[in-house]
C-alpha cells in the first residue's frame, strides 16, 4: 500500500474525514498517478521512435523490454512508431 493511501486511511480511522472524503482523496491521488504514467509512457514512445532511426539495436532492446513488462506501451509503440518514420 502506498503512503498516500495509508495516510488517507489513517485520517479516516481517526475520524478526521468521512468515508466520502476518503474516497474522493483516493480517487484524486490515483488519477494523478495514472496521468503521470501516461505522460511517461508517451515520452518513452516518442524517444523510442527517434532511437529506432538512429540506433536500431537500442530501439529493438527497448521494444522487447516493453513487450515483456508493459504490453500496453508495447502495443502503443507498435501503432505509433510507423507514424513517425520508425521501422518495426
């Protein structure tokens, strides 16, 4: 459990906030984290498409790493790379 969620649950347990407020806070922290991951993922894809033109071996390594641990980003890379001149 992350520290933000733990702090929110401690506030709820102590009676300083109600359940509705705790739910809103947890949703807000989750949304911020998801936005951050989306931005990071887009940056990785943009850099990867450029690396593919400059350094094919490094691009292939990055793509194979994405396929192993983050299939959604690998799928996005596969769809977006050709738009920017990347060769798959």
